[in-house]
C-alpha cells in the first residue's frame, strides 16, 4: 500500500499529501516535503499542517467524504507565501482518506495587492485637487462673490490644481499604454543622438526659466538602435524634467551617449544614455524604490513642483520593453546619474 500511495502523490505536479482514514500521513511528494518538512510521513496530520483552517477542511473531508478548499499561509524565508489547498476524498486500503494539493498563488495575491494599492494611490492623488476645486468654487459663489482680487487668486489656484489633475491623468494613460506594449519589441531603427538633441532643444525654455544649464555629450559618429522613438524621447524628457525641477538654480544637467560597445549586463552590443545632474543628490535609502508608482523622495516638494510620482515608473517600463537596463547612482551633495543601457539590435 505504501508504494502505491507514493506513486499516487508523485503523479501530482503540485505539493501533495495523502492522509489515511486513521488521520496519519500515508505519503507526500518531494514538493510537499520542501513545504512541510522531511520527517512528517507517518505522523498525525495535525502535527504537520497545524493551521486551523486546513485542519478543519481535512477533518470535514474525512468525516463527510466531500471536497473542501481553503488557504495555507507560510513564509519561504524571503516573503510570505499563500497556497490554495484542495482537499479531496480518495479510496485507500482501510477506508476512505483525503488528498491535499497545494497551489502557490502568492503572485496572484501580490498582483491583487498591487492593484488595490494602485487604486488607493490614484484616489488619494485625485482627491486632494478635487477637494481644493470644490472648496474654491463654493468660496467664489459665496464669500468671494464680490471680491475681484480674491477671485483672481482663487482662479489661479484652481487652474494649478486642474493642471495637476490633467498631468496625473496623462501619466496614468502613458503608463497604461507602456505596460500594454511592454512585451512587444520595437521594430523602428533610430538615431539616439538626434533624439537627445531634439529633446534638449524642446526643454531649453523650461531649463532657462529654472536656471538650469542643459548640455549633451554625443559621439561624432552616428549610432543606430532598435527602439520606439516616442517612448525613448519620453524617457529622456522625464529624466531631464526631474533634473530641472529638483537640481536647483545654478545646477547643470548633462545627457551623455556612449557606445556601441559590449555590455556585460546585456551580453551583447549596447549603447549607454546617462542623464546626470549637479544637484543635491538623493539619499541612498530611497534609490531601491525610486521607480515604484507614486513613490516620492519628498512628497510635499514633488507635488509643489507638479510631479505625479509616475515618471520614473514609466521610464522603467519603457526600458524593460526595449530589453534594456536602468541604474541609478547618487550621492548627497554630488548629484544624481541615471544610466540606461539599450541593446543595439
């Protein structure tokens, strides 16, 4: 019987445990041993499973001969993991037993949590300007009805908040488009040097107003790579706009293009686009989370500057679509450098 039970559980690609009518573990496959431990065979199932919801499901299956579904929560040493557990009655020598299979749904739970967090963040980001607009509209209709100076001031604030919402919606739409195309490789051949020059030219008025100097260091010979021109322009634009907003008056921002050369991280030929500034830099504690949606180093300052918290998330997804790599280096008081490595072919 023991050999047949082993064959039975080994046929399952999922972690599987077979429990006899006497409530002892008859067999479990290698995947279940990794999950529950090596020395559980022959023991009472309570000592191996322990979690009340799973124990109740097993007891109900053994008692009633009906299938049950529940969850098993554990930790793999790196993160919390969630398994959907299916308990089904099976015929064994000595009477009906139960077979448990464990399906790892951790990634599904994580995606669900990310979606919930995303909706909560979007709601929060929109609620603030909407609340401001509603409040100012009520003021204009009431106390400021006959106050031209107050009306002008309130209308200016309302315009700022409306533009903020418009930027947020625009970035959300951009992020949605980029994510939808992330697995589609670009097929257009382009010159990144020309793209960088045109982007800097378009941002020059904003930089001059902010007192930031923009410059480019480009190779003499032209370079061609496969890419989406609009998306790569958005990458350079987002990084330069961040430098203009946060580097401070009197700082400079430089876009450097090098290559093509062999890039170990790509295991092939690639080019590097570096966007560096001479600003105050970023505390290293923030660097691992910079590309998270809505993550801001300084919430208040970012909102004052018109930031939506989505720019670097968009950059990350665009670089991923181009099968490239993104790295951030920064030191307090010495500026920040974003390095993008893109494959040539």
